[in-house]
C-alpha cells in the first residue's frame, strides 16, 4: 500500500512510525513532515491545509490511503475533497468533523442522544454571556465555540476570571473567529481522562485511554498548553468504566451522527470527566490527541494500517485490536517561553543518544533541519520523549533517562508526568 500521512507534529511522527512497521506498506510519505519523520517516511513540502496540492500529489503518486493527523484539515473538508477525487481518506467528513469544529454542535448531539455532559449555554452576545456568568457564579468553564488549537478553554475559579475570558475571546478575539461565540458550562469535578475509539460510521473499536497534562508547570501549575505529557493506560479508567463509556457515550454518538446523515468515520477522541455520577463528556476531538497518540501507539501490538483501512471502508464489525501488556509515558520537551512566546532556532543535540536509551523512542514535533543538517527548535512543543515498560514507574524512569540524554539548554519539560497514577 502507498500511504500519505498529513501533518508535521509528534502525533504524525508516531503515526508514521507505526504505519512504517506494517507489512502491507509499500511506500510512505508525509506532508509536510519534519526531520524526525524523514527517518521513516519521505517528506513532501506541502502544507497540511493545502488540500488542492495534497490531492494533486496523491493522484500523481497513486496513493491508496490518506491519513490526516491534525484537526484543521479535517474541519476544512479534506476527507470530502479526497473522496470526491477518488482517493481513500481515513477521517471524518467536514460535517462530521463539527464534533470538534463546534463546541455547541457537540452539545446539541449530546442533548439529542442523551449523552451525559455538563449543563451548558451558547452565547454570541457579549453582554448576555457576562450576565450569565454573574447569575451562575464560579467555578465555571468558558470555551471558544470554534477551533482554537486546544487552547480555547478557561476553567474560571472566579467570576472575574470568567469575565476576562469572555472579553478575551469575544472582544479581543485572541482565538480569532473561533471566539465569535462561546459555550459556557458548569465546572465538572472528578478525574479527567481521554478515551479513543476507531469508528467506521456504525461500529466502534476501543483504541485505549490515556491521561494528559495540560498545564505547563509541575503540579498542574501555570497556563494551559496543547499538552506537556501523557501516560497510558490510566488506572482511573477501569475496564467496567471503559465499557460504560463505549455504551453511554461513543456508540450513542455514532448512532446520532448516522441519524443526522453525517456518519462518523475515523478517530473519535472523547475527553471525559469521571464524576461521582459516572463518566461525563467534556469535549470531542476528531483525531488522535497529541501527545496521547505517542503514548498509545507505543502499546499497540496490532498492525495499525489494516485498522485504519477497515474504518475507512466501514468494516470494523468484529474487528479487534491487540495491545501489549505494558505501560507507556510521553514527556514533551518544549522551547523556552512556551506557551506564550516560544523561542525558535536553538540547536538540539544528543537525539541519537536519547533514542539509544533502552525502551525510549523520540518523536519530533516542532523541529527543523538547518543547512548543515543540524536539528533546531522550530515550534513550541518540540520533542516527545516516550518510553514503554512493564510498569508505569519503569516507563517513567526510562523516559526521563531519555530526556537527560538530550543536550538542549533552551528546552524544558515537566518532571512529574504520570504523577496522578504514581501517587495512587
């Protein structure tokens, strides 16, 4: 098979790494890719949002399957465009991708399907949003309705903080058009987990669970980020709870989307709060998380490529995935100044030494190669240092040994990834 992965981050490196191991694979490309991905795939200088150029490339190279990694091209309709061009694409249509593209759309699906979630209201009027916060008080959650690169959520512990969030989103437009409307909802309490499922429009196969760490600092301090690390599996999600999530949240969502005439195919990522009343949906994403993807794929024993094909072809009935009986951890190394103003251009050394550390795999995210071929920081989240082991403690120790092997004074990471599970 000839496969094209779309994207350039750590998630896409992990996808390419996993797909490259498939005996079904003939040739693998990634657009645009990064220096790490270049070790397992041929990188093509086409941006993830240049859908017309991606279609032209796929046609010219007789691509059998396109695998989009990030959410933006999915919400922009890459699957529809590829399908219209006669090219198989494993991802939701533009209409189905609204599960991530619009917070209020997801809430409407939840209400229609009886899916447990936080009480909510949508506002496109600033004064009405402010009045609602003043009536309800804090804690309360303010979300940009549209795509905001995983950063358009404020869990406000005071009315003033919530009002500031409304002003920033709706008036200052810090998230652009994504903040033209906001969803304001009750603040759920409990343990937060991420559950993934591979879907074919009708059937869903569990893809495992992980817990990520959004705040930039140890002990969950500081501003939220795209994710500073993750681990899998999570003890908080027992087999019984995972089954409940599939039956009460994932499968009802598929049924409601099919009823609407927009069946969902691809990766469905449910961000959940495990409350005293059971699992409740916080949000849906329509692709693998980053860095959750890196942690999950380290544990996958099955061949990923036929699973993606089965999802695209509507053939997941009775499909099963096997997992290694291991734990995994992913530690993000970010550039100094992240998330507000990451510094770019610093040299990163010791990557080969880190990759040779037993049990460690290093995935590139925000990297680029200079004229001499040296790897440099080119983004906020720059590397994901991952490890698998018989226990989470073993995986953690290996991952941080990998981090220690990297010579990058301008980079930093959290030192406590996995602390929730390890503390228990």
